[in-house]
C-alpha cells in the first residue's frame, strides 16, 4: 500500500471549500493508496511526476517518484510516497501547474512542506 500525504494548507482549503463533501474528496485522494497509477500525468521535473485527479470542476495536484510508478509492481510500491500539494478550479488550472513546476525547479519537493 502506498503512503499518501496531504499538505496541511491543502487539507484546510479542502475543508473550507467543500464542507460536507470534504469526506468524499478525501476518500478520492485516499483511493490512490490502492491504485497509485491513477491520475493524469502533467509533466516530470527532476524525476518527480506531477499528476492530477479531478472532482467535479476541481483539480487536485500531487507529486510522486516517476521511476517507482513506472517500474515497480504492487508489492514494491509500498515505499512510494504520494504528496498532494495544490488544488485549483478549471479556470486557474494552468497557473497552478506553472506554480508547482516553478517551485520544483527552484526549491525541489521540499518546497511543499
């Protein structure tokens, strides 16, 4: 089973935006524990793949090690860490993707602590 983390700022944003539906959103995010290849890949920066999953008109962006997702089978994926870092509406999707890429290039994955 894969380890899934949600950035604290994203968790608070989910709670405030979705209120009653937040449990459905969190269940969608937690579903990646059992199916880590889920999501649309958006790009790779330094071996870190940026992917998105959708819920209604919102996109949730997460980071994972691209080599582990591509190469490892189910039993070896237990060492994989998926970190959800941002959320956006369809309208602001490209701005959010560009922001994630900029942070990864300048600071690296540690920039999303």
